[in-house]
């Protein structure tokens, strides 16, 4: 089976959801998570704090620099993710459909690279 990253994107500038909407989203995501676990597709998942709380670490001419804020200046930032196992892209997209409805945000699907056996 292939592992896929389902990335959930938050869009800056959108009106934040109400407490009621957040409660529903959390409950809906819990349902998707439980289904992923029951079917054996679950690997790992997590939600992230806003990108404004990020620290970027980079090397430049032998010096390691730390800067505040997101790495990329964009309106869309990674807000959370799932790592799942699926038989193929169609199966991963089926999970992404459930995920985007549950978390009410765009979900990008990307396969992990195969690691050569050593």
C-alpha cells in the first residue's frame, strides 16, 4: 500500500468559524479518524496552530538562521494533515472527500515517494 499525505489548508482572511461550527468540525473529523482507524488506513494525523506561530530554520553560507512566521508568504497555509495508507490514488481521494467535508477546508492529496530497499 502507498502512503498519502492529506494536507488541510486554512485560508487567511476568511471569517473564522463560530464555536458551534468548530464543535461540529471536530466531531466530524473524529468520525473520519475513527473510520480511518477501523479500516486500517490510519497512520498519523495532526492539527497545527496558525502559521504566524511558525519558526523557520534555514542554512545560509554555513550559518543557521531562525526567523518568525511562515516560510511562504501566501494566503493559504497548512492547518493540519493526515498520513494514510491507501491502495491507490482513487482510494486516497475517497478519504480526501470525507476529510474536506469534515474539516470544511481544502485538502490536497500527495503520495509519498517510495523508499528504495537497502
